[in-house]
C-alpha cells in the first residue's frame, strides 16, 4: 500500500519508509540521496515520480539491457539476402501494379500512417520535437508539414484513381511526456497542415528512468522514409506478409544508424543500435556481395 502524502503533510518530512524499502530491494535508494536539499514541493514531485514507476518491470529491463551489452558474434545473424527486395531490381510493370494495388487499398481505408515522434532534438541542440524542425529546405517546411502534405497528396491520388469523392488516411502520432504538449500546439497553430483535426490522433509512449552503466537511476534534476508510399503498400499486399520494413543500406561501417538483423540462429528479425554492434561485426563484409554483412 502507498502511504498518503500531501505537500504540506508530515509525510514529506522524510522519505516514506515503505517506499524507501521498495527502492532498496532494487538497489535504487540513491533516488532519495538529495532529499534534505529539496523543498516540500520538490519532495512531493519526486515521491509522485517514484510511485508511478513499476520498479519490478524496470529492474527486469535493466538486467536484460546490461546482459546484452556488446552482443557476441553468435547472438545475431545478417538478414538473409533472399528476404530483401531491392527497388532497383524491379521492373516498371511490377512497380505500376503495386502502385495501383496500394492506391486501391488506400481508397478502401486500409492504410493508416504511424509516426513515432516521442524524441526531442537534443542532438540537434533543441528540446523541441524533431518534427517541428525546419530542415533547411528553400520552402522552410518542417518535417511534420512535409509528411502531412505527403498524406494529402496520396489521398488525392487514391481518390482520383478509384473515382472516389474523398479518401481519408488516419495519422497516428506517438509523442512522449516531453513532446506531447508542444506537438499538439504546433499542429493547432498550423491548422493541421490542411488535414482534418479528427484524422490525426496523438498518443503518448511510456517512459522509464534513464540508467547509468551500473544500472542506477540517473536523476534529471535533484528532484527519412516516404510516407504512405502506395508502391510499397502494394508490394506488401502482393507478397501477403504480416510485416515489412523499408530500409537504406549502411554507407560505411561507422555510420551511426540502427541495423536490421536476425536475433540468434534462425531467430526473429529485429533492429540493433550501432552502439550494440561489436566493431568486428560492424566492419564484416559479405564475400559474395561485397557489401557489409550487417547493413
């Protein structure tokens, strides 16, 4: 049970014992290390933050993550070449057939667009959602606007191809507690870039604490793919697969991008970050194709 606490109650004079014991069970009692330096309001925020955590689940995630640091050679395999279809290897007849199949599916309401936009542009020197960025085009358009206009274009193409009055593609945008408010306001201020407000749904991803290399919580304070591509959609439908991914091959071994792999011999497909690839794996070359094995 949780101990009741209010900003002005005696409960915040010291960390609640039950909560402290729970943290100790997972080696995270340092979360209260600066308790004495916090104001009553800051203590209240910290307690609410900690009480909202599923400590057991987070501990399992931490242990799994620490175990997988520096994946051994046997842990992953390249994606079989037979599973990869290159655009350059397809005829115009193939592409045109898939294009028509894709537009038909769009007109029947079988396509939705999912955009994962929970991250901030910290590596770009900003705390704003990445989709708000002006990427330097002459038009000055943001990433959100470029994708919205792509959706509008595909809607028009599908309506024209199938002689439909109007076609709607629903857009689901995953945000986070850090980007949700700014993302919503950005869309409102730009009148949803010509889309209907009710065809855009925002939802927040879950979050867990950042952890250090030794598995401890890190305190924040003391307290490009083509969107809705009809050809790719048609290819997906034509092959009858459950899932497909559009990727670009790595340009060089040290390129800082994730890589599609098979997890274990004959295992499922997954994506590993470049930080997880051992240098020998990142540089390994397929002797038959001359390309990187993991690309």
